[in-house]
C-alpha cells in the first residue's frame, strides 16, 4: 500500500505551490506588475463611475414615479374643479424640493398649460397619442443634465400628461467622488498587500524549501516527518502532508482489499479513540414475540444490510426506533442490547415512540410526504402540519439519545436517511465539536420539485448542520446545491462542493453505497445447482423452467407491476417461452397502513392472477408471487437459482438488490436487468440497462437475456463482480471516515493557532 515519492510530489497542492514559486523566481518583472495594478485601478474606477451613475439615475426615476403617484389624484381632482383650482401654485410648492427642477401639465392635445417658473422652454409636450405609459429620457438645460419623466393621467376628459423634471448635476458629482474613493482604496490595498507580501516572502523563502524537501523525503521513505510545530511553513503544508500520508495508505492504495479488518485499522490509525455512532429509523435486529416465543428478525432493508457490517467492524452505538413486539423485553435498564446475539460487537440503543408519533413522523411526514417527493414515481406527496410537528419532536428525541450515548464531546455520528433531516442541526447545537456525517439514501429532487415541501428551508438548514452530507450520485449532490442556492442565503463553494451557513461548512459528497464482500448470507450456501433444485421444488416449478426473480419490498417505486406487464408482453410476442419461463416475485409487505402501498399489493396480485389465467395451464404459472419476509439466506438462494434478476425501479437512490445478485453468483452466470433510473446503473454498465416505463423494451431485454450465451454472461458478471468486490460497503464507509479524519485534523491544527 505504499505510494512512490513521485506520487507525493504530484499532489495537486504541491504542484500549485511549486508553480507559484517558480513563476515568482523566473518573472520578477515589477514594471509589468505595476502596469497591471494601474490598469485594474483605472478599470475599477470607471466601473464605479458607471455603477453610481446608473444607480443614481434609477433612483431619480423611482423618485419621479413616487411624486407622480402621490399627486395623481389631487391633480385629477384639480383638473375637474377648474377654474377654481390652480395647478401652477400647487406645482410650485412641490418644486421646492432641491432636486426637482420643474413640474408641468400637458393637456390631451399636447399643449403645456400649467408649469413652474423654472420649466425650460426647450421642453415640449409629447405629441398626442405617443405616450402609452411611463416614459423617461435625458436632456440638457443651461449645460446641466436633466431627467424628464412623462406620466399619463387618467381622467374623464382624457387626462393628458404630467411632466416631472429632475436636475442630474448631483449624479456626476457623486460619481466622480466614487471614482476618487475607489482609486484611493485600491491604491491603499495594493500598497498594503505589496508590503505584506514582501515581508512574508522574505521570511518564508529562507526556510520553506529545505523544510519542505525534508518532509517529502521522510514521507517517501515511509517516515512520518516533522510535525507542524517544527515546520516554518505552517498549518497548510502540514495539513497537505498529512493528507498525502493518508492517501498513500488508503485513498491511492489500489491493492487495498477493504474489509472489516482494514476498516478497523483505519479507525485505529486515523481516528484513534473515536466513538462511532449510527442513527437510523430502522434497527438492525428486531425482537418479536411469535406463538409465545421471542424470535429474532433481520429486516429487509438496504440501509441495514449496508451499515450492519460497518458497525460490526467499528463498534460503537447504533440508535434506532424499537419497533418489535418483544424489543422492550430484550433491552437492559438503559434501553440497550448487545448485538449481533451470537458474537456481540456493538450496542443497539432503542428509542420508543408512541403510536401517534409513529403515525405522524414515520407514516405521515416521512413516507407520505418526503418519500414520494424525492422519488419521481408520480404519487402525490401529502404534507400535514400535525405530521410535521411529530417529525420535529421525534428528531429532537433522537438528538437527546445521541447526547446521552456520547461518551466524549466529539463523537463521529452517522445520521441515516430522510427520517432525520433535522437531526444534524439539533446535534450540532448540543455537541458543537461532533463530526456529523449524514447520508441521504434516497434521491434528492430538483429545486422545482423540492419547493412543494412547505418546510423546505427547515429541512435544508437541518441537513447543513452536518460536517459531511453524502448522496449516492453526483447528480443528487448537484440537485441539493441548486436547492440550497434557491432557498437559503448561504455561501456555496462549487470548487470544493461545500456550503457555509452560519459559520459552519458542510461538505457535499457522492458516496455510492455498496454491500459487504463477501456477503454474510453466502456462508453455507449450497452449490448453484442445488439452490436451483431447492427453489424449483419449493415453488412447484417445472425442472427445465427458466427463472427470473425480483426481490424487494412492496413499494410503488420498485416498478413491480411494470415488470409483470413486461412479462405479459414477452409471452404475447414470444410464444415459445410459454410453459418455460417463470417470473418469481418475492416481495415483503411494508407500510401497509398507507393506502398507496396496500393498493399496490392488491394491484400486483390482481395483475399476476390475470396473466396466469391468460398464459398458465395446469401445473404452469408464468408469475409466482411470494408475499412475506424473506431472510437473507433465502434471498441469496433465489438469486443463485435464477437465470435473470430484474431490478426495474422507477426511481431509486442506489438499489443494493442489484449488487447482492452479483455477489451471489460465484459461478459467474446469470443476467442482471437494471433500470436506468436506479443509481446502481451509473456503476454497473455491464448489466442490461432497461427503461421500466417501456414494457415492450423490457420484454425484448428479457428475451435477449434468456438467449444470452454462457460466455457472454461470464464476461459481464466477472466485470461486475470485480467492481462490487473492490467498491464494497467497507470502502463506502472508509471514504466517509477518511473525509472525517481530514476535517478533524484540520480542526485540530486550527486550534493550535499555526
């Protein structure tokens, strides 16, 4: 895992600093520098003149409009009351304002009837019918610039026009003063920077070269080199060298096999003594009481399957909602239980919610509001104030749990998903030194879509309490930054991909999530042929059946009904597959309290029954539904028995089912049909990419997959397995922890004052 010295010298910061000093050494052309400064001063003073002139003229236009609107009604009434009412004395009183030069009234025929004594004779009324709205123009009077504003009057007799003239002499005086002050300021800044730069260069040039070369040489030999206190070049150089050490060991280590051991080693070496905490709604282990017995269940969740192996490697505390019917029986008096049960590696802290809180925070705001808002699946998001209040209260409850579980003032807190958008800010307020890494597991929509949420500013502000905010793809990062730019007053650094709000900087990064390698569910799996025999026997399939599987929760974003319609189209257009092809859909019921989920399940059952009635016979059904929770070993047995895995998400952050299927196929066979709207399609280019909204296109893809030769399958599967093996969940966690280590190192260096 070593990095050659030349790699360190190619570090971007090293190249930039070397280039800067080389230019300074080779091009000491003071004359050109002075000329450049003069050009800048001249240009900036001219800009100041133009800007002040433009602003002042606009100010005069606004003043003219204000004068007109304030006297419009009085003038109209005066015209109606003539000859009793005289406009000229009324205008003379208004013209006492030092900047108003004159006022006048033009009748509908274009004749100047009433005007103040200073009205220039050169000013004429507009011709009849030429003024449709407010009109402004410049002229001169006695050598001075004058602004003329013409406003149409609305009256029964046709109205006419009101003229308002302003003397613009003060604008030129103000613009020349701005030029002078800008020139003096720029000269002062240039002189000050020149003197400061000269002193700094004189001091630093004497010692930086030898110290820097010594540090790089030590680094190339694998030594740590001098610490920042010994370097005359200060905190930035030391920070850069520390990052090089980090990248030598991990980021550039192309041969690093990320595993629980290497992840643990990273924590020990780069984050010594750190406490790692995870916060999620779903818990990794659920205790339920079934038939009087307490049973342990591992939930079907991509989040759990990704984070659980990370926590086994890191230790620490996982804080989650205790939802099992026997969860309270399993915890100690501090609501903690050690997990995994067979080999405890970390603590699970359970937080209890009332039924009303769960309905409002989880089913209501999170899953009727945020979930459909972020997934473009054409289900209308529902936002209720009562749900929002529960969401705020539950986030605050979890923040209290984090504070209670924190054993030090600067823990590393991994906040998970859309259930806890407010939590990072709440933790930041209570633990200001914490390193908070928030990962958003679902897509982030564009600003136009996100604007639907009534509490969009509060959600973004809550997330910006994070030190690091992660998404699956760069596209989702960009959507978030655009949303921040639209809805919050903050400073966005596009080069660093960061947002600064209230003095707190949040890095926005793409961290494509993955799975454990090798998956724990692969342990003890029978050979592929045996898995196939067991699946055929369990579901009563024909021995020669060609099997496609779909495995997920019953969620409208997964495209379950759409893939069934593609199967129907396949059997319609390719009758040779009737009696041979079977699509096996394993789906776990979820959020059944919500109508959109229960109706999806009912629609899927109805669709399957209709297709089976149309194309099935006797012992053959083209679609087999298995509606229940499936344990990980069952899921992997289905993967290994299948010829095809269909992942047809209508919109998905990543989708780990696709990666689990790849990890299950150690025989390097099988074909993955993958939706272009799943984040995994950005990585798994060797999959057969499909549009889930195109039933005929998916049917054609199924037909091609069924006909794909073993060698072609092997080439695709081998490439995807290499990628999933290298970019496993431990690398996903390591990338975030490495960024956390950099942030903590910079904070520590800043505290030293170097």
